[in-house]
């Protein structure tokens, strides 16, 4: 173990500046803990002013990434550029130059993990990515090593703080989606362009990384079913609250006899569910193992300081040799595993919340229940609510809760219901998620 680990940082935006600050403030304490010093030898950014803002000396700042890649004294490269194009090239070049890589780039790993891991092995280097999923929450290390004795059966994750903040504001304060999003942007919890967050893509990137690791499978990102929160309405969250549910955007990966089920979508969970208490910008991830049972990981899922914390943890893991040994030894990543069998969402058996806007006249309920009954879908509850202020005259909301049914049949039933003359708007559907069986094979 060397006394000093020389590091090159590519990309000194919000998280990069957090890494610089953390190493400056906590460097001595980290050195006391692990017996070596992490030396940020070079920082590359298109704008020299970015690293200068956080005190990086001028002689350590460059606008040319090659100054890092071609420096033989630099052992580790941190990639914090983001995206899947130029970032991919930087990572591959760093590995081929004989340098270990630390990255927080979940999109890059979700889409190109196989190639990146393979390149690392060919170069005798490693890739560390704790910061890619869950921000500052230790998650990759526990799944890979802490739960190594277990056959993981499922992951249920609130993996996007922006969505969790928006849904919390809608649920707890009755705000509209547009209002909650605007306030999230003002508070810094949402990007100016929040598309990848609110449409579920960010959660799916993280789910792909976690599922590949947990299930030892070469997961294809494009095989994940993805729905976002953009179309959710406050009235449905309010109705769910009356029924004892809270709405969360969940990334769900499950092992079934037929294969892997991978999906991202809004879901109602009971207020007694372990994930229900995660509000605001926090993340919470449940991981189920056949020996340990239910484990829960909770904390800040994004942000400068939490993400920097995870990046520096990866630096230490590389510095002391643990990460490189684990990367070489463990057979858990995409490049050394086969593509799994995927279970289409239409084949899953789930429960559903359905809201229908229907004409307020006799016989409508019978028509609706017939559409469900014709496809063998059992109803747990059906309730006609008072019309909302913005509902057209003569139109009332009807809320239905179903028993478990195959999603394919549910879609057929909803299509039949939508075609009824008495139904005045497209049905609104939110899946219900129940507590996973703690000890399952």
C-alpha cells in the first residue's frame, strides 16, 4: 500500500467541487483512518474557473484531459462529466492507460457497463461506482459483499429524490404536480430540465445497475418497463391517502420462477410499508435476501456532499486494495454473466387502484363490474365519490380497488371500460405494491 494515492478528476461541476472540498477538509482525518493520503494531483474541466472556485491551485488545473490520462503518476481517475458519450470515451481511455476509475455515472454503467467492465479486466484495473446509485447511501458494497451469503430475491427502491420530493408535496400538502415540480426546482431538488427524473429514466438507470449486481445478470436497460410521475393528479393521491396508501415512484426488480421482472412506475404502498416513511428528497431501498430477510438502506440519494462522500469511499477502497481484489474476484458484473430471462409486465399478477370519471346515472356501476367480471378480475372495493370542483356536470369519480390479477387482463378490462358510453375520460390506474415476502427462495 503506497503512502500517497495520486488522483485525477475529470469534471468539476457540483459533485466534483464537493469531492475537492471533502478532500481538502477531511484529508488529514482520512489519512489518519487508513494510513495513506489521497492527493488530488490534477483537475480537468472545460472551465478553469470551476475548480478555482473551490481552491484548486492553478498549476493543478487543466482544460486538457490528456494531462491526466498521460500522467503516469496518477493511479485513479474520477469521472464526473456525466452522460454516455464523451464520458464513456474518458473512462475507456483511462482504463486503457492503466488507471483505475471511480464514477457516479449510472446512465453510463446502465447502458455500457458490459464494455466498461470488460475493458477494465483486460487492463488489469477496476471500476468503482458506489456513488452511482443512492447518492451517499452505502449500497453497492452491501449488496456485493455484505449480502454475499444470500440469494437476493427482490429490490424495491425509491431511487430518485426529485420524484420523492414532488410526490411528498402532492400527498402531504395537496399540491398539483406542476406546483410541486416548480417548488422543487426553486429549492434545488430538481434540474431546470427534470425530464430524466420525472419520466422514470434516472430510476431505471440505477435499477439496471443494482439488478445486474444483485442477480448476477447482464441486464439490458431497454428491457426495463418505465413509467414516470408526470401524469399523476393530486386527487388520486388524496384518494389513496383516504384508503391508507402513499404514492411512491418505485424501481422494482424481482426474481421469479419465470425470470427477472424489472419495472419502474408509480405505486401505492400502505402507510405501514417500510418505504412509506421516506419523504422529501430522501431515498430508501429495500433488499431482500433468503437468509438475512429484509434489509433497508436510507439516506440522501443525491446532492453534492452525499455523492462526494461515496466517491471518496471508493477512492479509499481502491487505495487499500479492497476494490481491485473484489472487482477481479467477484463474478457479479455484466461482463461475466449471461443475459437473464425477462418476465414481461403483462404477465405479472398485481393489485390496482383505478379511478373512473363516469356519468352519474343508474346502471353504470353494473356495466363497470361486468367489464371486470368478464375477465375474471375480482374487486376488493368500489366507491363513488362526490364530484370534484373541476368535474363536468353530471360526472362523478368512481374508485375501484382490485384483487391480484394479471396485468394483461387488467389492460383488456380497462380498454373495455374506456369504450363505455358512460365513461367520460381515460381510466387512471396506479398499481398497488404490498410488502414482499421476507424469506423467499
